[in-house]
């Protein structure tokens, strides 16, 4: 995956089967200007940078961005219900449930049945999970800065505002 959207934008599609006609010469639609495409591509670059930071700076292997979100959220809100965790992290319940199972097998998360509502389960961090989540939390802002390299503080603030507005409108 390329590291730069600029490099991605400068590349051109391959020639069409007819020979020398380029796709963007015959169509007004430019995928590279589509908001969905830009968001997906930006996400791919951000995940790549996240993975590199976690592996090389924190020296942690096999940690996904969604696991990071779950561990740091449980650290912030111990005993949170699965439904609240799903809402807060924007991870759907089936994905969250299987992730919690995997994190439990790794000894990072503990699940308890809510004594007031036997249908509800709550997530807690094990001692090892607390240690890892504290370490991740300490680096959370640095990871964000690493991912958003190239944006000024004002640009980053504006981007966050626009993305939140966009999410609220979907």
C-alpha cells in the first residue's frame, strides 16, 4: 500500500484494451475525487501507519486497530456492557463478541454476567490487559499524531469536525 495519497493520485490507470485511450480521458467521473474512495484509501494508509507504530515503537505484534479501540475503551470504562462497547467503538455486535472471545483467550479481557440483568455481559481487563491498555493509552495521542503527519493543528481540528458531521448525517 502506498504511504502517500499524492503518490496514489499521480498514478494513472492502465491502458484500455483498445490501446492508447486512458480511462480518465473518456469519463468525467474520477474515482480519485470520490469521497468514499478517499476515505477508504486514507483509512488504509492510517492503518498501515498504526501497524508500523505499534510494531516498531511499542514492539507489539498482532494488535489490530479495533482491538486497540476495545482495549483502551474497556480501560477507560471498566465493566462496560457489550452493547455500550459496541456503540462507543462503532464495532458491530457479532464482530465485537468474537473479538472479546479472542482477547479473553489471550488473557487480556474477562467477561462477567451482569448480576442485575443475566442477559447482559460486561467486559473487564485482566491484570495483563490493564497493563497493555495503559501502555496503549499512553501512546494513543502519539499514534494519532503519527497518523496525521502533514496536517496542521487547525487542519486536523477541521477534519475531525467535518468527519463527525459527516458521520452524524449518515
